[in-house]
C-alpha cells in the first residue's frame, strides 16, 4: 500500500515553521512494508512533490485548516482518480460533526488519537463509516517518530525537533480545545523513556534544540522535577522549550532551578487573567492564583530564565473592569521581570464551552461558518458582544496592552545592549573605544 501523509498550510504565514510532528509520529505506527511519503504544505510542498501514486491520502488538520484541507482532498481526487482520502487531527477530533460539513471531499474522518487507525490501516481504510472514533492511545507503547521521512534539517534550524512527554489536559478552560482533542485524562510517559529519546535524537541528528509538544507538561510536579533531574544527570547539554506554556501553580522554586540546569532558557506561562474571579469562575483554571503567577515570574527571572506570559480578555462571563484588571496585571508582571506579556482577545473556537455559550446567548457577532477561518479571526477584531462590553472595548484594551508590551521589550533590549557595552568596556577598553571611534567616523 502507498500512503501519502499531508499537512495543509496555515492561513497565516507568520508563524514559526514547526515540523509536522503528528505525521512523522503516526508514520511510525504504519506497517513498514507500506510505502510512506510526507508532503508538508507549510514547508512549501504540494501534492506534485509526491513521486508515487498513493492508495491513501491522509491529512492532518486544525480548525483553522479545514477549508484548506478540503481543497487538497479535492485536488487529490483530480490527480489520482478514486484515491481514498481520510482526515484527522485537532480540527476533526474537537468537533467531528462540524468538520464533516466542511470536508465534503474527504471520504473518512478519524476522530481521536490516530495511532490505532494507523496500526490497523489495512482494515480501517476499507471501512465505509463517515466518522471513525479511535480510542485514546497508551503512551507506554510510544514509538520513535520517523524523522527520516522529512527534511528535518530545515526545522532544526528554526525550532528544533519535537518530543511528546505527555498527552491530555485535565483542565476545561472555557476557550480551549486541548481537552477536546487529547482528552481530559492526562497520560504521561515515564521520564526515563523521554530522556532516552532526547539522547538518541541528539546523537542521530546532531540536534541540541528541542520542544515538548505537551498541552500540559507539568500536571504532576514531582514527575516533572524527576524528568528535569534525569536530563541534568544525562549531561545532554541541550535547550528545551514548551511552546504551549506551563502552569504557574505547578512550578516551585526547586522546579525552576532544575529547569534552568536541564536546558531551559525561556519559559512561557499560561497566566490567562489578572482577575482571580475570572480564573476561578469563568476560565476554570484549576486553582491557579494570581499570586502564584507573580511569584513564578519574579523567581524565574532571578534564576536567569526569560519569562513570557500570555493572557486572554473578552471572555464570555468577564466584566470590562476585570479585562482592565488583566491589562494592569500584565504591566505589573513586566515590572517584576517578565520579558513579554501578550494580551489577546478571546476567540470563539468551534466545540469550546465559550463558543457554545456565545451561540446559545446570541453573543456571536459573525456567522458560525467564519469560526474556521483563522486569518479572519486574527483580523484585529473581536467577534463577541455581551451585556458587559462591546467588541470595540476589548480591542482598545488589546491595543493598549500591545503597545505596553512593545515598549517594554524595546526598553529591555536597550538596557541589555547597555549592559553588554559596559561589560566590554571593562574587559576590553581598547577594542571598545576603537570600535566606537570607527562607528563615529562612518556616521560623519
């Protein structure tokens, strides 16, 4: 059997180029007797880059890629008549009924974890079900991704290689799809297995930059600290990031110290709100306290970790004063040492609690079909209107926070340059003055 795995492009092209991790992972569960190729539209590839005629085209998709995914499926049918097309991923799993409407050119939708489908590909690919629901996967059976199927070097240069240490999120945040996609049951890998994989990847691909794909990596603080200690003991000398963010109430002083030693240079905190009531009663953030956020930001910076925080305002159930409170709290965190505090407006994504509430109460300001258009949703507009505030109120606050963040980052960079220059002046005064004189002559 010849299988073509495809990742569609994103509607917005200013994102970092992350590798198609879900595809190289799923490929490892396909019987090796099959021929497998990967086409990554985000890396500039198209179906024409495939050098065989596939029996099956399998596409992974987010909510924002549903329309693009259907176009690729339609194109595949034109190139290879009668080819079987399946689609899975977050866009299908979070709301399979809605995805079914947006993907008329796809034969089968795979909701849930895709490993089971790939393991039983021969029988699964002949099923006539419109939607196949797959069970949650046991990460104890985790296999190494087939990185050799892609040009991994182009990704290593930008963000590094991905490693999954856990799957699932026990939280039920009002605007988040994570628990819908990977489940509310948190499923961790044993730390030893993760360290073994990191070691293998570094040796095989000469890679020293990694990111963890976890939705919520630190659910078990003791397990997280053990993982950090094992990485330190292995002397891997690598850099690690967690792009999806880390929960502040899972981080102790000891954990932050271990993270720094293990290879973290920067951490991202999912702070979400500066209002305790919003964290508790609106977002349902699992007991997170604003005091804990402030403590982690201050402590991490003192340890030598760059700290970035992200917040969301304009959530259904939030008052305008509470949204202002978040903007003020973000400014406080910058003064405590946060490098950046990004404040964005809440986006009503299909399948989330917020979308359901907004639809029921008539808070949506655009038609439902627009909710799958990420480029539209990020067009500097707010698509919710409640009795508490208008969309314009929220976007004014977002703009204020954006300017505050930009000014803070610029000031931080200038201060960093001053410190560097002062250090060079002390250690190498002659070369520093020589360079300054050269710059002065060139400017005259």
